[in-house]
């Protein structure tokens, strides 16, 4: 039992204690569920990461060496892709959404706590089924599972793969309903839609996307399962079916799925850039509404994944819609730059990863516009150019922002700060490792290397070796984050309620928050990003007076008086 | 971005100069990126490639400029607006700027509009039908490419007298008297407008010739097509770009001991060379097939009509596949007889091809396609071909 030498009157007197057992049981507390989602997702991130390392080890040479045959290689990237998308990124945003949406709204919990727990508990069985699929004729048709490869030419694991994704799908639909209702009904007095934090806006846009898109995944998977086990021929031309039916329905879900994976991140970067540069977000409405615009237009572009299979006449309309998406995305990037301009940028771990994201994501955006251009796409479709593009979006975008969110919110969740020096090392290794893993892949694709091959023409070896080595650095950089979390949990600096001096409501309670989140009803500041005003300073100081001091804002610990833990 | 105090006119005019200079530097950088990068692309071997590369250069100029703009602003901000040690104050309370937001919505909108129009134009020119195009067939099967050409009688070598053809060949002539050539490599010549009609025997494959910048999926239940016009003599790799199973990576042109193996496009410098080196000798070998079944079987397998080469190793034909057992010495592999219950090697080999799933060689999965006797079935292999193939395989005893 220890206390911090805070002015008395604060609620944050007890040293945060970690109780692992509460996370292993059924709980309807959104904070527990959030952590459950997060830990599960991180577990699958490790598995997916190990698979990626095996893939890169195989690609060190043009011939087969690490795996015994092409089939084993196909299993590696099929599982890698499926796990990273459905069991890492999507659940990880559910983790942050669950933990922070109610807190940011000043609510006691989600609208439907029981449903929330139920949605989470669908994930572990789904993950187990996915891993079991490995043992019964593993899925090897890629995460896109195009028939007839996935129907007439695959083992039973493919069926299990589809069942597992069904469970993930149900889980995310239930989660989405919960977010929409929570955000609509549980905002505190005085918080209209346009006073909501942008992370909440992003979660709303994401939830709407999930709700509209995921049923199509369910439909496609159901047809796939029927074709596989009960002799229907939805995807088999010999029985009157059509292989493109799968592609259309699958991408009608899976293109929006990209936004399901990136929109919450756009919310995070808005929170982080504003807070850690001490300046209001530039163009709040534009950012909020562009999330919605992306979500809506995102439903009209799916067939750009089919530019080499779709009837040629239909390709042009999808080029047009895909190009349009670039505009709202550009608005966001420019708004973040506008926020930074003239601010006081603090190079915290959270800020570094958000800055890193802007810098990497823009490359994914540029290659995205190139890919939307049909004639150029024809050349690089299904090559490493595409692999590079979507990793710039999903790793340079989503995963960088998950890291950013971890550095930003870990103190709130655990009550302890992460080590900022380790954060900087983590960032530098990730940034460089990431760039050199994925940028050369653009060149490989243009030069003629298709994706999903274990053997390749010898002239591509040089770039592949570079990519593989960089990817090992990238993989290793994750260990630093885990180490940082571990030592922080054991002996990290006490965070206090509001270490970043932020204005959103999750910072107006203790870290971690008490069972029902707030003591009394929190009063939101009228502008969640109203930095730079006396009123904002007064609001933050009032929190400090009420709840006690917090760890310092700056990354340099010597400059500030930290709350000192005594008596342990 | 006039977030700092734009009061004094001197400051704002120097700001304008800076903005103009930065803008010029960014545009120049975009051009530089666009000029340097395409040298990394593979050979530009078709008329389509020229158009696509021009578009690519345009995309790169714009993309490069945007890249430099964003990274530049980012780098500048990080240096210029970093919080000095000990500074815990906030930045200025600026919430936006309508003009600026309008500009950065409008400019990208115009840019993508231009890109879309230009792309559409390239798209229509690169796939426009040509008046004298030659049509050839492409068959994709796990895991090999096969090209088929119909050769009309007027293209037969001058000294061929159709009446003199052996009877069994006469029987294979189409109604208009043409014959079909089959080959692993696609032969064409500079300036020939080609249209390929493509079908698949099994799963989806994607026909990609990087140097031609063309790609099109082969879809079960459909015939798809792709057009190109070669402009440079040479040999160009064909690659399968759509995951099609364990041998997907092998479904591409390879060079083994200096020989071209698997799918390649061979562009002859002119029509005459094309006729002399490919069309005439190949036509003759089909019109006057070897009498000896062993020789005939060898010719059939060597032509690449059937996709055996990606899966099997056979030194005599230069095959190096590893998905199935090696066929070196297959004619003497009598230990299979007991295991499979066939009376002699001839029946065993016949059945290994007609019904490969019935008996699996230990250590291998059921991956070999079944080659069927009826033209309506997938992987059609007429009985006559099969007999010759078996005769040839029987001759491979070491
Ligand atoms: Cu997409
Ligand atoms: Cu293929």
C-alpha cells in the first residue's frame, strides 16, 4: 500500500493494482471487456507476426527452403492475413472502443453491457477454431478464399475457417450495434454530436460501416460453406453458379473492412495530434464528416479489387468512385498537418507513432490512387505493389495508430506511465523496419513479382533479402513494446488522472477509473480540443485539484516535478 | 498557412515568396521522382506498355509532389514547432480556416478528376480492337500455360500438299482445313496485333506478362480476352498472378540450364523469322507426325500441350517440377505394380494419367489433374495422345 505525495483531496491515492483473475471471467464492465479484447488481440498479433517472420524467412532465397512445399507456404500467408485482420486489428479497435467510448461520453458503461460481454466471448472460440483448422487440411486459398480454389480444391480446414469468421462477424455486428446505441443515447448533457471527441466520431462511422457491411461477409461465407458441404453450386459454373459472385459479395464487405480497420485509427490520430501538440484540432467538422463520407463512399468501390476479373466495361465506374475516396482522405491528412502547424509538439511515444502514421499513410494513399487507375492497376494487380500498398494502410496506418493509442491510453488503463525512452527506441526501429520492409515491395511488384509465391525469379533476390532483414527488425521492435508494458505494470511511474493535460472526459477520472467510471457526473468542457485558452487551463487545473496531480506532460522527466510514490 | 500573426505586410510578402519557392521545389521534386523511377520498370515490350508507362509517369509526378509536400510540412513542423524543453504552454487556439480547407478539398478533387480522365483515355486505347488482329488461345491449368494457334491451309509451308497428308492427320483437320498448334511458349513478332482468348481447366489463374503491362484473369465458366501488340523482339516471362494452389509460384516462365521452361512470350523480330523459326517447322511436325509412337509421345510432351512439366522432373525434356514424383526412369519403376495392382507398366502408366487419384505414389498428395478421354471434359487428352505418351514414358528406363 502506497500513497502519492499529492495534495489531499484527490481520489487517486491508491497505487493501481493489477488483478489478473478479473480478466479471465465473464464480466459486463466495459473496461474489463476492453482489456479482454486487447489482450486477446495482442495474443493473435504475436501468432500472426510469427507467421509473417516465417514467410519472410522463406523469401530470403528464390527457391523453397523453409517450408517443404508450396502448399505449406500458402497456409502461412492465408493464416497470417486472416488472423491479422479478423483477430488482431478489428478486435483491437473493439478493445479501445469499449474502454474509451463510454469514458469519453462520461457514461457508466456501454448501452448493453451483457451483449458487450457476449460479443467478446465469441472471439476465443473463433480463434480456437481458426487454429484448429490448421490440423484438418488447412485453409490455403488466401484470406480472400476465391472459389473454386476454396471450394473444389481445398481441405476441410477451409470450412472451419469460414465458421470461425462467422463467429468474428457476429461478434463485430453485436459490438457495432452497441456502439451506435451508446453514442446516440448516452452522451452527457451539453455534448451534441459536434462536441464529441473525434475518436467517438470515428467509432460511430466504423460501427455504421460494420453494421452495413458485415452481413455481406456472413452471406458470402454461408454460400461458401453450402458449396463445400452440401453440394450447392453458387460458385460453380458447372452447376449454373458464378465464381465472380463470391468476389463481388466478398469485396462488398472487405473493402469497407479496410475502413473498419482504419477509421478508429483516424480518431486516435486526431486525439493524439491535438493533445500532444497542445493545439485545437484543425477543422473539427471536416474531420468528423470526412469519416462519414469515407464510410459511405467506401461502399461503392469494392470492384477495384476485381480490375483483372470484372467485365471490362464495368471497371471504369469503380475507378471513378475509388478516386473520389482520395478527397476526404486528403482532407484528414491536411487537417492533421494544420493542427501541428504552430503547435507545441511533444515527442511522446503516442505523438511519434501518430506522426509516423501520417508520414507512412500518405504513401499508402498515393499508391492507392495509382491502383485506382485501371490501366496502371492492370500491371501491378496481385503483385507485391498491392502487398506494399495495403501494408502501408493497415500497418503504417492501423497498427502505427494502435501503438499510438497504446502509448496515449495505457496510463489511463493501468494507472502507470510507459517508459518514454523505450517508446522512442520502439518508434525508431518500427519506423525504419516498416519502411524498409514495405517500400521495396512497391518496386518488386512493378518489376514483375506476383504476390503469394514461395519461389520467385532469381533477379528479385536482392530486394527480397533487404525486405526480409527489415521485417526481422520490425518484428523484434514489438518485443520492446511488450517489455515496456511489462516493466510499466511492475514499476512504472504513477500516471495520475490526466498526464497529458487533455480535455476529453476519460481524463476527468482516476487512472484506472473506478467501477462506475466517475465519481459524480462529469461535466464536459465545451470543446474537446479547446487548448490554448484560459478556460481550458482552468478546467484542467480543476481536475488536478479534485483528483490529484499527474505525471508530467513533457517527455523530459527532469524538467518537472513528478508525483513521487512513497512508502513502498 | 497564416496561423502566425499575419499583421505586418513585410512578413506576409516574404511568406508568399517562401510558399512559391516551396511549391516550385515540390513540383520539381515530383518530376524528378517521375523521371528516375520508371527506369526500374521491366522492359517496355508492347504498344500498351508505352501508354501505361506514360500514365505511370504522370501519376508519379503528382504522387511524388504530394509525397514531398506532406513529408516536407511534417518535417518542417516537427523541427519548427517542437516544444522547447520546459515549455508547458499551449499553442494558439486556432480552429480552422475555411479558405484553406476549401483549397485542400478542391485541389485534390481536380487532381483526381484529371487522373480519372487520363486513365480512361489510356484504358480505351490500350484495349481497342485492331483490324487485323491474330487470335490465339491460352489455356491455364494447374500449374502450366498452354497456347493454341489455328493454322489455316494458306499458312502451311508452300510445299505441303494437303492430299498427301497421312490419313490420321487428315482426320484432325478442321472444316476449313486448318490445324491446331500447341505450345508452352507463345510465339509472335514485332507489330503483330494479338488477341488472346483464355480459358481455364480448373481454378482461376491470371495471365500476366510484366513486360507487356497486360494482365487478365482466366475464369471458370467464361472466356476472357486480352490484347497486345509487341514492339520489341525478345523473350518475356509469363507469370500467373492469381493464387491457384501449391504450384502457383511455379506457374511462370523459368530459365533452367539456359533453356526457357514454362510460360514465355517469344517475340520474333519480323514475320519472316516467325514463320521460318516457329510456324513452318511446327506446322510440319504436326502435319507429318513421327510414325514411331515413342517419338510421337516425346513430341507431344515436349510441345507443352499438357501441363506435366511444372509438376514433374524429366531430364530428357528438361523438366524440373517437384510437385509430383520424378519421371526419370519411370518405365522401369516396376515396384508400383504390386502396390497398385496393375498387371504391367503400360496399364499402370495409362491409369496414372487417366485416373491419378485411384493410386497415389507414397509421399505425394492427390494433386495431379485427371486427364479425360472426352473433349467435353476438362483436361481433355485423346486416347491416341495418351497411347503415344505412355509409349514414350515406357522408354524412359533410366
Ligand atoms: Cu478496396
Ligand atoms: Cu495459376
